[in-house]
C-alpha cells in the first residue's frame, strides 16, 4: 500500500500532526467555498493554461511575421543590388559635373557629355547604392522604383507642367545661348 507524502513526513518527524490537521482543514474550507461560489479551482488552472498557450501562439505568430518581413526586405535588397550591378553605366572619363538633389542635399557626380544629355532628357536615372550613386537606364530605374522608390533619383520630371502661355510670351524675347551649362 502506498503511503501519502503527508504520512511520510509525519513518520519522519519533519511535520507535526497539528499543522497537518490545520492544513487539511484549510484545504476542505477552500474547496467548500469554491463549490458554493461556483468556481472550480481546476477550471481556473486549465483556463489559465489555455490563456497562456493562446498568448504564446500569438507571440510566435508575431515573431514569424517579423522574420518573414525581414527575409522579404533582404530579398528585395539583393534584387536591387543585382539590377544595379548588371545594368550600371560606367562614368569613367566623365569631366562634366552634374548636380542633383538627394532628399535635401545637393550632390555632384561627374559624367560624360552624352550622359549629361541623357540625364537631362530622362533616358538615364541616378540610383543610390549604399553611399554611391550609379547611372542606370530609366527602364531599370523604374523596376527598382517598384521595389524601393527611395533609392531612385530621377533628374527630370516628365510630368512637370509646361510653361503657361503668358510665361512663354514673356520669355520669347530672350534667347537661350547654346553653350549654357547648368
């Protein structure tokens, strides 16, 4: 026959009979109060366990969502890096300084005369790759803009409104010199 832990402790002298009876009395009293109030102690424990499990599942879902977003950002960054590396146009031999704005700062890169003309008409765009700026064809720049528009610096705005008729009349008397460079 198995002896309960309470009886073992009493036999070993580690607990006295008076404290054991008092503990039994408190336990019966708590069970009686719980029955009368309609609250089941086992139900509370299982409810708390279910709630803890639900919270853990929610935390795990959030952590997985964050990991997926991070993996997606890394994949997009790798795609952009590959597009830039495979389509960048060499600026070697560029003697003309080309000024553009990157957010609030004015930057300068050196380009060839042909590259300057292509930038001015919108055939080329400037892409920010880490701390460097690269020239890319506008078609590739649009693909990069779909992934991350903050990396693309397009120097011409094709959607800009043309001068109004009044402004055109006012400027018609002024001839623009052919050798004017910005």
